[in-house]
C-alpha cells in the first residue's frame, strides 16, 4: 500500500473511527461522498500481536477490521491498548504490511475498553498515555502517528497532555471536547477545542456533536484545522459533500430527497455485498450488519417501522434490495 500525503485543512473532512461501523464498505461510501481521510474501527494492538505470534497474522476478527482497497487511501489505522510494547509492535507489523498512518485511541469510554485500561481510561494516567503514544511514535516514520482524545476522564488533562504529545512528535491530535465520564451526554466544550488549537502548532481536528454539515462548518470557528464526522456520517454519509458545499457558500439542503436516499442505500448495499467478509458457518456478517444499517437511513420516513421489521427476516442480499426498492415505490 502506498503512503499518500495525509491532508489537513477545512476542505478535507475526515471520517472518524467508529467501532462497529467504519468498515471498508462504509468507508468507501463516505469517500465517494467527499471524505478526504477515513479511519478504521479501533483495532486491538494485543490482538494483532498475539495473532501474529501464533502464526495467523492477527485473530480473524481483528484482522478483518484492516480490510482495505486502493480507493480507501489515505487510511488511518486506529489502535487501542494500554501496553506500550504491544502498541509499538503492532505499528511495526502494520508498517511491514504497507499501512502508513496510525492513531492512538485515548477517547473511547466504552466499559469493555476502559476496563482494560485502554481508550479514555488512559486519561486517568496521563503518564502512561504518553508512554503509549511515544512507543507508537518511535516505531513509525516521523509524523505518522496521531492521537484522538477527550478532555480527560473526569478532570481536564487535555491541555498538558496535548503539549506533551506534540513535544513527543505526534503528527496531529483530534479532540472530542467532553469528559469520558460523560459519554455523549451534556454539551461539548468548544472553548477547550479553541484552547488546544491555539496552544499547539500541530493540526488539531474537531470531533464531537458534529451531527450536521452546518455544525461541522461552524466548529471551524474554534481554530480547529479540520473536522471529523462520526455520528453525523452514520445518519447521512452525504454530510461530507454537504459540508464542502457549505464551505463554498452553496446551499446544502437536508434531508435527502427520496430518490437520492434510495440511490445512497442501494450503493451501500452494493459495496457491502462486494467487500464484506464471505459467509461462514451459514452466517453472513455483512448482510446481518446491513439489516441494522438500512433502517437507520430511513428512520425519519413514514413506514420505517414496518421496513425495520421486514429486514430482520431478510435472508439474502437480493431480498434486502427488493425490500428497499419496494419501500421507495410506496
């Protein structure tokens, strides 16, 4: 895999890493809509290393998160873990495979991640977080490692940690300006984003509550170098093209008209069928995932509840496409 330049700036919106969602089909869909950079789902450094030591190159579930294709570049691999040696070894392994860009997860508050001391739990121990980041940075060429963080676990550490990460050689930072203990509740503290962006010379990307293209454009007022769309992209992957139109001073109406929404869903189905893992043991993980994705796209439309019930019983790609076509003919 080649290593194209990693673009930063208002005109280059990123797709944030989202566990369970930013798989290859969804990343490709978002790139078609204008995402300049995409991040993988978070990948366990320990899982990769242990898998390689057993001669499998990483356990099956972990390895599947790294599936990619040339149009999926530039791609940032987000790693999580709380042990510096595993994180460094994972970076070296992935570099050998051709991956070029890496991100340390310092922001995930999910209990299953925090219980291991990883993700946002590292913000409880900034020194350990810095050790983990330094290990990844030392294992990669200059500027290839960034970090995605929150304000702290329950007290602010972002300013001091951000400066230390810059001094350690981080290439960029991304800030979701909430405390990890908040989850997604409460208001984001945009003033903290302004504080961090103003204090550092490296790019600081804005994340958190960018649910519409307009909110993404407005967040640039903080001085952030660019934006990462997460939940906003899940609801509407065209958020990237809408955002870029807003920056050009054009209208970006919402929601999508039915015809455009139908085309978007069918395109996602096409990509999912083509690039999802092959069925095993009678299970089709790509199809199972899309059975939950399709209702999300049409949740605001009449008949959404019935379609959700219908897709649960869907057993093939063709059946799912037919249900979508029939829904938009009503």
